[in-house]
C-alpha cells in the first residue's frame, strides 16, 4: 500500500479512541511494521461505496467502508470505518494524495 502513497500523503482519523489522529506516510508504514510482530490474526475488507472521477480523468475521490479485525495475544480489536481517498493519475500510475477516515464502530475485547 505504501508504494501508492504520495510523499506528502497523510491520513486523518476521526472518531478514534483518544481523539482525532493525523498520520504521515512514514508513521503509517512504521505502525504497520510494528503491528506485524504482535498481530496473531489480521482480517481486512473494503466495500467501495462510490468513485467520483473529475472530467479531465486525472483525479478521483473514492469512498469506502472498511472493516479491520486484529487479534493480539490477549485481545481483539475490531473497527469499522468510512474512508475517503483522494487519488491522482500521475505518469500512468495511481497515487493516493490524502485519506480521511471516520470510525463508525470500535470494539476491543479480551480473548482467552
């Protein structure tokens, strides 16, 4: 995923525990790397809700609903988010310029 992120890409997450969060591409990649060593199970799905392409066909906005479930040693976190990605076609390559996510559901449970 990080291959498609613009060097100035950032993610804004609203509705997450602890308040709004802003994450750069470097921070996002580091979070993914840190999580790999601790995650026992990762499930992710994305439902594309809409795609709007500008008349010049070089930028688009994609809206989707994502569900992510991560299981760690003694807990499981499930999150449902509505996300918006701003995309640009640059040199015949899709680049994600920025992303915004709103957490619709967050659940953390202890597992045996």
